[in-house]
């Protein structure tokens, strides 16, 4: 029986057997002093590929193209690249550093300043909200993947019950009546989702076919993660690499389509006047967070399973640039498809304003139906790619949540936590595959995810870069990697990144416009935002209550803002070296401060004496 407990260097307990051995499912290894270390990736490449599978997903293939379309194509690309350089990459590297240095998950990492532990709790709750609709979107992709084997494609031609306002998607001429809709649009709204245009009378009942697809998605996620980080690391070889092979095939095919050049030109040609539109910059920041999966704790968790000396600087650069490359290639594919449709129908590219679900599940299927040959092949490839990308992102989110739970309750077996999260995710996902589910998705995404993420990331930067300190982070990097931290990273972490996010955060409230949903759903959205944000206050009060009762309130705040006593590297020898170095530098700083103070006083006295 697992009865004895051994304290880990992270300050939590790990179960051991009566013989002093760790249970196999925990994948822990004893140190010479008897403590247990966190399970690690099988190989360094597994960490890199897992981060690629996490970051390169829906945000690149689904969200980036339609966000670019809504914000002027090339006019969006420039702000996106600027934001990626000044916000995305610095934050990605920062989260990797904090995770690898401490070997702690997205909540435990805030032992660096217990006063701010609520930030980690809030980020975990935001991930719980994302978890529901990510898998739901994935289930729609599975539904289309299965339908792609039908001949002809089920969305290529109109069904009699769709009425006279339907036009076959395989039709290559220009539709004279603007009120007509393509069969691909009817298939998505009528056959797949049974869509409600309003939710005044409720959201309806889930479609049973989508429910089975959703169940299949969660079975896949559970099987990948059931044995812990090592099994997900092995799956990353396929989840990260194979989608790129499919994307390459789609890119080649897209570039051969008539009119594709016009769509691609619209993506690449900037509209300089749009650069003064704050809305475009706001979209760039939110897309950057969504694409890289930063400010949600997932990057911290993945890095926490690294060995202490893993070269995360190299990994952060590779992943951030690969993510950008994937977004641009996906944009070329999608804008090329849109250009082809515009060429065939006689429309202008800029007039084809599309929303997210429409782009993936209407525009692309509509374009495939117009192909002269191999329609089924390209449909299968596209939705297989979409499924694999989504599966990689979903497994990353679940891994983050599992780590958060097991950091707090290490006695729980991995498979039990994964199963519980899968049941929760399946239950939440059923809401989003109802006829009114997309309206719920919009509300949860806007209030529960986007606004909360922007707020929490500011507090994250304050915690890591101001309370803990950029200088201390630079010393931690030197201890881990043996490299100096350049001026660019120091300036971004200290001022630039936070300043950009604050401006965008203020703009999001100044330019706030409620969604076109009933008032009750808007109130529900703000309640989600409030519930996530109140965690910061609740956990701050908890941290203050654990300080000495005789301390003044200001002293309690200062004490709760300092790292916990067990903060530091996982390895006991390295941790002792870290604390010795930290104490020495504090003493030197105090001595320098006293010396400076004495010199100032001496100069003042000398000045008065001379007078």
C-alpha cells in the first residue's frame, strides 16, 4: 500500500511505497537525499514537438486566416509580426524559463510570489473554459472528415428540403441573386449543426452524430494521456509532424488554382492607413496569445518536465518562428482558396468577409466541391490535418490541467485525473454542439477567455518581472543555460511587453461592444469574467492570512510577495547553490545601498560646511 509521504523539492508530497519507492505511474526518481524529482520527457525532441503540437493548432489554421481577413489582410500581418516580436516571443521565453527553472506547474510556479497565486488559479479556470469548446470544434471536424468519404461530397449539391434558395457548391458560375446560399453553407447550418440564428428560446439539444464525434475525440485524448507525459511525448512525433506534410500538399494545390494569386496578394499587400487602427493591433495581440498558447500556463507546465539544463532559448526561438511560419502558410492556403472562389464567382476578395466557423466549415468545403478532380482526397486531407492539429492542442490543455491537479494532490493516479477531466470536457462540449452552441461559444470566448487572459497576463508579468525581478530571472538563466540575457529581453520584460498589453487592455474596455445575444447571456459572460478574476483577490487574502499575526499589513504584503522558502531548482544541490548566490547578491546590494547612502549624506554635510 502507498502509505508513506516524501516531500518533493517543489514543496508538495509524493506518495511512496512502504519500501520507500514511488508508484510506477508517478514516474519519479529518488535523489541521493531521498527527495523525488518530477517525471521528465523521454527525449528533448519530445518537449520541442509537444510544444509545437500545443502551439501550432486551431490558432494558426482556423483563427489566423479569418482574423487577417476581418482586419484587412496585409494590414493585419504587419502588426501581428510586430506584436509577436515584442510580446509573443518574450512571453513565450519567459514562461519557459520559469517552468523549467522551478519544475512546477501553472499554479505551483506562483510560489515565486504567493500573494499572486490566484493568477495561476485564474489561468487554470480559463483553460477549463477553453477545454469545452476546443473539443467541440474538433468534433465538427471529425464529422466532416467522415462525410468526406461520401461520393459525391454531401455538401457539393443541394438537398430538396433546403429549398429554392440553395445553389450547388460545385457550380462554378456567378450567382446572380445575392440572397442565395451555397449548399456547403446549408450543409453546415442545417445538416451538421441544425443552427439557431438566435437563442431567445434556448440553445436546443445536441445532435447525436456530433455527440458521437465528440465522444471519439475525448477517447483519443484520454488514450494519449492515460499513461502520463511520456505517452503524450511519443504521440507528439505524429501530432506535430504529419500535419505539416498535409499542409504542404494543400499549399501546392492551392497555388495552382485560378485566381489564387489575387487572394494571396490581398494577404501580403499592406494597407498602411490600417496601421493607425487600434482595433487591428488589438486583434494582433489576441491572435498572438491564442496562437502561441501563452498566458494560460500550458507553456510553463510543458517546460516544467524538462531537465534543468535543457536549451529552452533555442526551443523558444524555434517554436515561435515555426508558429509564425505556419500561420503565414495557412493564410496563403486559405486566402488562395478565397481568391479562387472570388475568381470563379466574379466577386472581389475583400468583399468576402468570413467568420471563424464559416472559413473552416463552409468556405473551404465550398472550394473543394469546385475542384475538377480528387475532391474526396483533398477534403479528407484537410479535415485530417485540422483534427490532428486540434488533437495536439487539446492534449496540451488537458496536460496542463492534470499537472495543476496532481501538483496539489499527488496521491491521485494519473489515469483518474485524465478520466475525470475527459468526462467534464465531454459534458461541457455537448453545450457547444447544440443548435445555439456557437452563440454560447462566442460569449465564453469573449468574456471567459479573451478578456480574462489579457488581464491575467499583466499580473503574470508583474509577478515574474517586477516582484521576482528581471535581474533575478537573468541570474536564473545564467545558472540553467550558462548564457547572458540580452538587452532586448530585459527591456521587453521590464517595460515594453507590459506597456503594449496595458494599452490593448484599456482599449478592449473603451471600445467594448456587447455581442448580439440576449442580455442574460451577456450577464453570464461578465459573471464568468468576474469569477475568474476574483480568484486573484481570494488567494491573495489567503496568502496574507498565512503571514505572521504580529506583522503590519504592509509587511505582510512584502513577505507574501517574496518567494516561498522552498522556491528554486528541483535538484537539492543546485537549489542550495541558488539560495547561496541569491543571499550573497542581496548582501552586496544592501552594502552598496548603505555605501551610496553614506556618500550622499557626506556630500550634503560637506556642502553645508562649505557654506
